[in-house]
C-alpha cells in the first residue's frame, strides 16, 4: 500500500510542487502518511524543497516539495512578536481597535474607594484587618 502511495506522490510532484497537506488531499491519504512518505523521499534525495509557503492561519512556513535533484530552499526566519502584532493590528477593524484601547485604559485606572463605604466600614489597611482577627 505504501509503495502505491509513494508512486502517486512521485507522479504528483513531477508536475508541480506541493506541501504535505496538499499531497494528502491529492492522493487520498492522511497527512501523517504523506509527511512520512515525503520525509523518506527527501532523505533518499529523490525530492527537494522547492520553496516555503506560509500557512494563512498560523504563519508557520510549510515546505513545498518538488521531484528531482535540487538544492533545498532556505527556510525563512520566524516572525518576531513585534512583527506579528503589527500584522495583526493592520488587519484590525476600527471598532476592535477602539475597544482594545478602551480596555487598556481601564486597566491603567486605579479604583478609588467610595467615601461612604470607607466611613461605614473604616479604612481597609492591613493593620486594621490583622488586629480585628486577634
């Protein structure tokens, strides 16, 4: 069974470059099986990494494999947290931005104690709390 899938992978990769996930959909197998076949062929030197493609939902680069002898493409450096935040904020809508900024402003505010509650219950200091327990 594995040799049949391996033949299908080689046939697919001769025409065009595919990622392991795309290969699994193309040859009707699980992603894990596709990755095992691809890694085995890559170790044997039958296929090479043509390029790296960033996946949309998590920005982790996925290798695009191609059949034949070639030099593997260099893996791109991971995005820094600053770059990810800039990218996310560029896509952020105006309403979400205003909501996020309002939430940040609220976190910076210091909550003040109501004067009537302070007069009724007294000051909320650690000294008065420890002396009342004894």
